[in-house]
C-alpha cells in the first residue's frame, strides 16, 4: 500500500497540470454557460482546432509563442462562426454550436493532414511539457491568473458589462439600446479563443494532437464550472473569484479522475464516470433545495412542538 500511495502522489502533479490546462477551457465554457446563458457545443471541435493549429505552426518553423497566438485566434474564429450562425442566420445557439463542431472535424483533419501527429518536446523549446511537470505547473498557474485578471478587467468595461447584461436579461438589454447579437458573437469568440489556447497547451503537454482530442470537452468544462460553484458558490461573490473557482473545480476534477485510475477503475468506463460526476453536481442544487429544506423545516417544526 505504501508503494501504491507513493505512485498516487507521484501522479498528482501531472493531474494538477492537466487540471490547469483544462481550466482555461472551462473558463471559456463559464463565459457561455454562465455569463451568456448559452449552451455552446463548439468547444468539442475548437479545442482540437487550437491544438492542431499550434502543432502545425510549430513543426513548420513558427515560434512557439506565435503558434499559441495562432491557436487562440483559430479558436476565436470557431466561436465567431457559431455566433454568426446564431445571430445572422437565426439558428438556435445549441444547433449552431453542433453545426460548427461537425464542420470542425473535417477542418481539423485537413489541418493535421492525418488523424494524429506527434510533437517531440526535445526538438522544440515548449513552455509546457509532461517531461518538466514542475515548470509546466508554474507556467500554467501564471497563465490562469493572467487570464482571470484580463477577464475581470474586460467584464468591468462598458462592453463587458453590456455582455453580462445580455446573458442576464436579453430583453431588458435590448430595451437599454444594447446590441445583444454583437455581444453574443463577441462572447462566443472570446470563449472559444480560450478553448483554442487550452487545446494548444494540451497538445504541447501531451506531445501530440489527435482528431478526437476535443471529444467530451464540454463535459469536462461543465464539470469544472459546476464543481467550482458547488464548492465555493457561497464563499466567492466576486466575478474574479468565480473564475478562480472554475480553475479549482477543474483541478479537483482531475485529481478525482487520477484517484479513480489509481483505484484501477475500468478505463473504458471513464466517460461514464465523467458524465456521472457532472450529473451529481448538477443535481446537487436541486436536491439541496428540495430535500435539505424539508429536513430543516421538519427540525424547526420538531423544536417548536417540543417548546409547546
């Protein structure tokens, strides 16, 4: 058992690193799911787009940092397409995301040229690799903090406040003269830009890009958002702290997954576990409101009867 626990402890830095990488994607999901009140399924495709663009730019001689910027812009372009499908063509946001996601499968395949490609960490000076986990942790933590600081500033601007108003009450926002369609497009572009950056970092960390690497990404993003809200919803009231809770939720999620793998859970059933974790945390507010209030009410009633 001692050796097994040691193996778990050795695997934890890697789990935290992956949690931080996916937390950037989860922040993007938070923007659409919580701020814009849109269920955007584009992320399952735009994550791979970011990874594919980053890898191909690096292997074709571009600087690593330029490749990261290119991946971020590519992800933003994916969100832009979804936003235009929704606002210009009148397609419901959910279906618009699905259409973009389906299209991105072929586009990503064209970018990579094959179903998967490797990226040798030794051949390039990558800021994030699984070979240097401690350095990767520092870089990813700083990156997450900088993203939170930027978004906190942006959503405090006039444009950011109007974007939040659009998600809060679209009809009222329109009555105030806000162009809600423009805000939706901007929000979706920013969200998927973060997803693209996350895909680029994931590609560097794992050393390859795969056409299916984004499959189920929305589940991970929702899990991070819901877990963070469930754990820190009452404590964190500031917008920046809400974003921080998403980061913590993502890290917590991957620590749980790593622990489950350590317990020799059937890896073929990991997707079922992921869906189950999200379902439990999604149901928790409902259970809390429906059953916990009944328990409190019955206890108060018991105390009142005892006093009488």
